C-alpha cells in the first residue's frame, strides 16, 4: 500500500482518536474513581475529595467529547455500527455523567441534609459511568457480540474497570491529600489494584480467542516477540506499585505522585496491547479504519481544524493542572 493520503489520513485519525481515549481514561478515570470511593468516606473527607477533582473534571471530560467527535467525523460508518450495538450502555453512560455533573455542583449549594442525597447521587453517577464504560469495553473486545455469555463477560470487565478507576482515583488522592484521608487512599488503592489486575488478565485471555486473526498475531512466530514485552512490563509495574504503596504514605510525602504515574503506565500498556491486537480494524474483524474512513478530502479539512483544537484542549488541560497544583486542602472550592 502506498504512503498516500488514503493510507496516512485514516491512520492519523485513528491515532488521534486512540490518544484522546487514553488521555480520557487516565484523567477522567481518576475523578470517576474518586466519585466511587466517596461511598467509603465521611462528610469532611468527601469535601476534600471533591476539592481534589474540582478544578480538573471539566477539562478531563473534554477528551471524551473529542474522541467521540473524531469517531463520528473520521469513521462515520464505524460510529453508526458501534453506537448501535452499544446503544443501552451509551445511554447509561450519558445518564451517569449528567447525574454526576449535577450532583457535583448541587452538593455545595444545598443544606447539610440535602447534601447527603447529592453525595449519594455523585457516587451513583460515577459508578454508572464507570460500569457502562467497562461493559462497552468487554463487548467491543468480543467483536460486539451480544450473546448471553458475552454480556456476562462484559459485566465482569465492567466491575474490573470500575475497580481500576478506583485505583487511579486512590492514587490521585495519595498525591493530593494528607493525613487520615491519604492513609485511607493507600488502603483503597491496594484493594483496587487486585481487581485491576484481574480485569487485565480477563481481557488478555479473552481477546485472542475472540478472533483467529488476533490469536495468530499473539501466538505465531515472530509476532509473539513483538507483544511479549507488554505483559512482562505490565506485570513488573503492578508488582512495583504494590510494593511501593505498601510503604506509603511517607512523612516527607516523597513518591506520592508515583502511584498515579504508575497507573498511567498500566493504562497505556493495556491500551497499546489492544491497539496492536485490533489494528487495522475499528470494528473488530468487520471494518478496517481504511474501509470506514471519510473521503480523504473531508479528512484533510477536519485535520486542519484538529491542528488548532487539539493544542487548545491540551494547553487548557496542562494549564489547569499547573495552576491548581498542591494539596487539595489548599484549594478553594465553592
């Protein structure tokens, strides 16, 4: 295949969409995880936890909008197939995100009695969003198969993804908080890490058996050597995180950011494995990025806009994290 626009443009947009999804999973994953973990915190701790995500969550969700937008404009056929197959979990996702957003704002503007209700709704909305995303991932890995067994597998992946969001949320709290809440975050992260590892193992076991093409990509020579570093490095990062978190928190607060960075590495490695397995398909074993892409002329126009939009979103995100650095107790949240 020649390196012309018909080849490069779909590849570029697939890469942009993939990066957007990965950034969203890491960044919005931690505030969804904190919403889930809020169930186990007292009222004062809930306020600190919300303060830890208050300046960031709007910017984090922008990456989801960007990834869905890129899927729609760059791969409209795939957009229709995927969202049609996943209509109900997408609906649950949207309801969860809306509910979480409303609860996030209302909880700080109501009486103490009503605040408890909105705190529960904040947890429910976060859990709905996390579970629906995990369910969609499980169904996608199995080629959008909607059989009972596939849905049961997807439900298990949903629980594990929610736990992984809990782990990255706890990691963010280790970095952003101190005292008893930081100690709680350490115990939460250790509990969630086990389910995160289980989820990655389940997906790794199911993926090659969902497709003969993927099985060959994983277990034939020399392809097996291309993939081998990913599980080895991932396992090493899991073990390293487990040992490190067992020694946190420290009095000098050193290494407080490392658990969050480690979770980012784990998500990135898992995403790289999925990307390697499914490329060049955007709808597993049914539609490649080249078959599903818009016309090259349309992609060029969209790319011109993306050149301006993507740096703006990235710049805004980086600026927010720089301005609102430091411990959450130092943040002023209304």
